[in-house]
C-alpha cells in the first residue's frame, strides 16, 4: 500500500513536473551515450570525462553492473537509467512525477533495453519487494525530503544482503550558501539551526545534519565504504566569473557521495 503524500512531496512534485515540461537540463534524457565509453569510465580509463558522466561518481559504481538489478531512486529523466541500461543492468526507476519517467521510457526505447518505471515518492518503495536489488543509485535528491531515516530504511529493505546504496548528500554547512556572492566572497546568511527553506523557484529544501546522514545509514545496517566529493568542486575555476555557477561550485563544496553496503 502506497503512503499518503505530505506537503513536501506535493510541493516538490509540482516543481519537478514544471521542470520536466520546460525541458530543464536534469529532465532531458541522455541520448548520445556509447557503451564503450561507459565501460572505460567505469574502469577509470576515460581521460576526458563528459559533463554528464561526471554526475555519476565514483565511476567504480558502474563496474560489473551487467546482469545486476539496479534501482535508480529519484533519478527520473532518462539519464542515470540510460547509463545502467546500456551497461546491461536490469533497471527500475522510481520518480515522483510521470513527466520525469517519460524521459526514462524514451531513453530505453532509443537504446533498446527494458526498464521498469514506478511513480512514487522516494520515501515510499512499497510497490517493490524485499531484497529485489543489488544496487540503489540515488541522484542528488535527499534535500527534497524532511526526514531521511525512513528513506534509508526503505533502501535497506529493497536491497539484497551485500547490496550497495550510493547516495548524494549535501554538506549541511555549505548547502544554502549558493547565490550569495557579495563582490568579495560567498556569504553565510542562514543560521545552521534552520532546516527548511522555501526556494525562489518554488521547491522546498531541507538541511540534514552529518549525524543524520551518516548515523542514519549505520543504524539501518549499512557499512560505509566510500565517501567522495563531487568532481566539479575540485576543478580549477580561475577563469570563471565570480558569482557564476561554475565559480560557485569551485568554492562551495556542498555535494558529496556516499557508497554504503548493506551488511545486515
């Protein structure tokens, strides 16, 4: 039985539906991928990594996914699912709006692989059976839910013993510093104790503290194997205009990925 949606789910569903209808970059399927390049990226052998692939990090998460059951959680739009599908994984996508899942359907038809599509909040995986997946790959979406431990519990439930959960998390200290360039630097203007923010674009975003992010995983029977910053935070942006998106990403390391294994 699916859970009743709360205000966060309703508001953010409207936000992503609008983005998909307007063709925002995170909603457009990747239709120019080549399997050979994906395999080289998975082995760490791709010298020039395209901007799209840099969003799937660490690259080793793509190794040996052929024949595996992969859940792309809150990852609609036909991007991550296309990578896993081309590499031979059996892919299921859960996303909050049908418009996002249309991108995954389009990518699967374009490349010729099968995909299972489920419209649901990322915290509600009730349509999926226990122990169904070898890997859960979650896009940068944690900030759209007010509480993450229930989401962790659902991911643990649908993973097989020994399965991997890869999730993006926002650095809570830097999460809401974006677009605060004052001519000299980026300013921290929101108190750390504040956890909920209504953004100018209509979405509601939540701050999760490091204790919740890491201890929540441990509490659900995960063993943390790897933590890494998003690649774009490590680039040289000396030529970028101060206050620009590229400049901001190089100065405010707000996103990192966690790879955790379900051990119990």
